[in-house]
C-alpha cells in the first residue's frame, strides 16, 4: 500500500455505527451574538485578517470555520466515528457529593475525562487533524502546557496518519514526563520549550536561560516551524473560533442530556484557560439564553495565578510571546506575562479566547478567580465522594460549584464542566492530601 | 452527624437512576460446571474449608457468595448505583485496527479502563467494600501489584466510608508512584511490601533484604493485619470465587452488547494473572457453551515470565508466601516463585484462581503465554489505531487477538478483554516506543 493510499484510507469513514446521541453538527455562537466579535488583525498592517493571512498555518476547511457566522456546521462522518470512541461523554448526577455537602441543590457534571487522552482536547484535535489530512498536510506542529493538548493532537494525528511535533512548556515537561510518553506512544515527538530548535526559542533562552516557559513561548516555536514548510501546518488547542466551535459538542450533548431527564441548568461552572473548554460547554447554553430568553448563569473559573478574565485588560494583544500570531481582542495579562508554574498547566495562558472575552464583555457570562489550594481541596472532596479525580484545571470549576452548592437554599441545578481527569496529575494531588 | 449515621448513610442508595443495561445480577459459573470445583482446604486440618474458617477475614455476605452454587446473585442497589458511574462499560468494534491489520475478522473490545481507577478492579472492590460496610467493618487491608487493585479498593472504601490500608509489591511501589498518590487521594494508606510493619514482612526482609516483593508476600502482610482486629477485614483483588462472581458483569454486558447487534463471539482473548478479569469476561460465555452447546473459544493470555496456566502444576498450594491462606487447588508455579519485575505487575502471581484452573483442566478454555516484548508491540499497535493505550496486563490479550486476526481467513468475530488503560504505565511504554 503506498503512502498516499494509506493516508487517504485513514480519512475515509470505516462504516462504524455512530449513536444518534453523538452530535451531527457543531454549534457556532457567532450566529447568535447581539454584536459581532471584534476581528483578528494582521500584526503588520493592523487591518482585519483575511482567510489568506491564515493560509500558511491552517487548511482552508478550518479557516472558513474561523470566520463563519453560520449557526450550525456539519461534523464529517469520519470525525463522528472517532468521537464515538468516547462520545457522548457522560452527564452524571453527583448524588454522593450532594449528600456529602448536605446541599438541596442538584449537581451534575459533564465528564470529558473519558476520552483516550483524558480531557476535552480530542474534540478539536480530531477535527483539526481531519481537515488537515483531507487537504494533504503531512505534519502538524503545536504547543502544549500540561500536555493534554499535545497528547490529544498526537492521538488524533496517529488515527489520521499525520506526523506530530509538540513544544511543551518546560515546567510541565519536567514535572509531567508521563504526558510525553503518552505523545510518544501515539508516535508524536515532544520538545521542551523554549528549545534551541527554533529562532524564537533560542532568542527566549538567550533572554532568560532559566525560564520555566509559557504557552505563549511554545506557540511561537510551533508556528515558526509550521510556517517554514508548506506540508506542515500548525494546530492550536484553544483560543481560536474554530477550536471553540469543535468543542461545542460538550454543551450540545449536555443540553440534550439534561433535556432528556427534564432538567434545566440554573448555573454552569467551567474552568477557563484559553477558553475552549468553557466555550464548548457553555456557548450552546448562552446561545439559547440569547435566542429564547432562558437564564442559565455562566461562571468562568480561572486560576488566581493567571487571572486574565478577572484582572486582565480587554484589548488587542498577540497570542504568543514573539508576536508572530495575529492580534486578538481579548482579556489579557500581556503577552510577556509568565504565570507561576501552577499545576493546572492548561490554564497558564496570558490571554483568553476572543469569543469568550467578547461574551464576558457583553455580560453574557461572569468570571471568578480560584486559588490553587482551594481548587485542590475541592478536587479531593469531589474524588472522595464521586470516585473521579478531576484534572487540576477542572478543580477550579469544582471549587466554584461546591461553594455555590454549600450556599444553596433551593434545589437549583448546578452543572460542572469536568474537562478532564487528573490521573496524570497525581503528583500534584500528592501535595494536597 | 455521628460516625455511625455517616457510615450508614453511605451504604444506602442515593436514588440515582441506574440504566437497565447495568446488570441486576452477577453470574456464577459454579451452577453450570459439569464437575464441581475442588474445595479450598483448611491449611491446618487439610479438611474442606467451612464458612467459619473464613469469618476472621471476610464478612458473611461474601463468604456465602464464596461457597454459593446459585447461578444468579442479586446485585445490591447501592452497588449498581456506583457501577453506573462507568457501567455498562463500552463494547467497541476496532474498525481502525481491522483496517490496519487488513484482516477479514471482526474485532471487538470490551473496555474496562473507563472506571475511575482505570481497570476492571472496581467491579469487585465496590461489592467487597459494600458487604463489609453493611456488616460493620471499619477498615479493609489488601495487597496490590501494579496498584490497580489498591487504587480500586481505596476508591471503593472512600465511597462507602471505610478506611483502607494497602501493601504494594515493592518493585511496583518504586516504579509507579502515581498509583500510590491515587490511593492517597482517595484517602487510602499504602506501604511497600515486604514492610517492617508485620511479622511476615520482617521475616521476608530478613531472608532477603533486597527482594523486589511479590503478591504472595504482600497478601501475607495484609492478612496478618486483618486477622488481628475484629473490625478490620481483608479484601482480595482476584483468585477467590466471590471476586470472580463480581467481575461477571463484564461478560454479562459483553454478551448482551453483542446480542444487541446480532453478533456472536467466535473467540475471546483475556489476560490472566490471578484470573478475575479473565473469569469475569469469559465465564458467562463458558456457561452458555455448557448450557446451550455454543462454541465460543476462550483463550487465556498470560505473561511468559509468570506462566502458571501453561507451565504450572495443577495441585493444592497456598495463596500467599507465608502459608497463612487456605490451600487452593490451582495451576501454580509454587508459592515461593518470585516472577521477574515485568511491567504487567497485575499478572505477577504464582497461582491462578481455582475456578479458572478447574475450567482449564476441564477443557473449557485454552491458554497461551506471551512475551513482554510482543505484548507491548501489540499495545502500541492498538494505541496507534484505536487511540486507547491498553494496560500492560491487557496487552497480552491484545497480542493474542492480533495474531489471530492476522491469520484469519474468514470474518470470524474476535472479542478482546481490555481490562484497563495504560495511562499510569506510560513509563513502561516509554521502553518500547
């Protein structure tokens, strides 16, 4: 079998039976926003970005999604087949946590930790790898924090026949070798960032040889490598509109699952780093609020150590440190902000997805900051009651929800976005038990 | 809330909705065996063991299951509610692996790695913790190899309000600290074995201070501690009849899931260490073979480094090194056999469940031994095609199934027991990629 035939066959559906409960379309909040999201700007001209500006980094299928204002985008059957390996992800009522808290509130969690990579990240990794494979890309580069994104993209590339090269924030690379082994098991290649493999990496190392790294630095390296080879593209794990679009399967399913049992979410807690988990979970609910006048409250939970939504400025900024990416209007701590090496590596990003930032700015969601200690205490409480050990990122949402449930005086319905499991973050838990 | 009330409330059902696809009864192969399984013997008198002999270690609810010959045993509602956190576990057709192998065979896998502990072990851990809690036990002790059993029992004890103390085989304790952190996150306590905390441990250390440990040694320590306190009981993760009974949910579900799509398994591959995963997956099919004359072939896959079924003698032997446990008729390498510290720690047991041994002896199943290198090669091949990284234990079954599928000339149906995921065993994979 030739290489070409082999790659082609991997993007074709296998004929697997996909349950009807796996969404057929992604949901795009852009269709329901009362005001359009401010556009991304070309960093040179400061003019709104056109599709051609993005072509060196992304396939046209994803670029069109990036600028789309259609409410629904059909999910390719090959992507649905791969989703069906773990989707629909479970929506579980936390009866034992409710009992432990003695709360009258009803607590549900939507659990994305059942994916092969252990988090919500494969929802977009599979889609991105698919659209790249269809257009002939042979390799994807990316950055990763805790490693969940890098592992997810390696997984997706393996199933769809692409090579995968990952730059991982050095503090996580050193703390969490298991994630790298996970990438390598899927055939991916992983470097600590900053590395001496790129111009931007070498410049950052020259400026601070002992830097623990940041997502912004790692993005610069991955983008630089992708831009140099026409067959190599770049994949971003959060922030961009098309990523948020793919993650909407979380919220679409959660809404359906609640509808099935006659429940309505009064309030939703989701953790926020770059914004993809939060948006995926909550945008379908925000869209319904806008369209139908429902009043589901949305609470973004971010780490106090990296508080872009609660402390950042809302302005145009670069997505990376070297300034290679477009200018994005977002809540930002500044592209040079280097957060403490907290355990929730996936939340250590200086900015926030423009669509999430815009939504917050319009008053369609609220935000809180959670201290790491409180987040882990909530994670341990959750684990001991429900049996699932939440990812450090997810514990921020759990903390918000537990505080709300403790204060509840009615049987309000609380939905937690449990974006991943903490199995590969157990060294972090060891500090808190 | 008093301690008593608290424990009592944890054993009561919460009222959670349990899907009808979660089994209501466990299946007991003893009811269908053409000849009864040879009884366990009292190590002192060499007479068949009575319920009273087991009372110092186990609650009466489990003892009655140990000696039961009823075909069906009802699953308590509290246990079903906890099962529903991850059950029914998925049965997935491995379309992408089939395509990669170019086989005409249909390959399915029953995936137990979705449980909170990442393996099949919680199926019995929850049941054992439940029956102990009901009868007033306040603490359980146990042994563990790779740590999947210790983590599973810690999880179950946490949800049901029991303390949990675990002795982990030293080679795994040193290799795999994440499992210990997992136990601790659930509130469990974990010691390396042999330890200086018990008489048997001190004797083993005196005999060989550098021993890497074995499950047989760790069992001696856990049993010794449990026997000293009437409120402390012992829990075994495999081998005994009641453990195999609880695991039957795997095979019951798999048979139902295949029936639902009009498939019949021609051959089933399951990994075999103590025998609980293998029995849980295959006994319902063996029972049907016996009752209805179906001809599903069963292949036990054990590590070449610890080949009790393919190389052991079939005779009475102790379950532990110190000789504290009853004598069990089983395929055994001898209670003093110390297997190499292979990565599949859960398969490093000198003996095999009496019921599995008897079944093999009656010709109701077959067995093969798999080299570690071949097992991991199969695990990597599976991961890159299907996206799930199998536990090192499970890779033995995957290797057997892949060899069968490569040789297949018809569209026969192959079922793999994927007993767990390898997320906490990625250091092992790192040696093979």
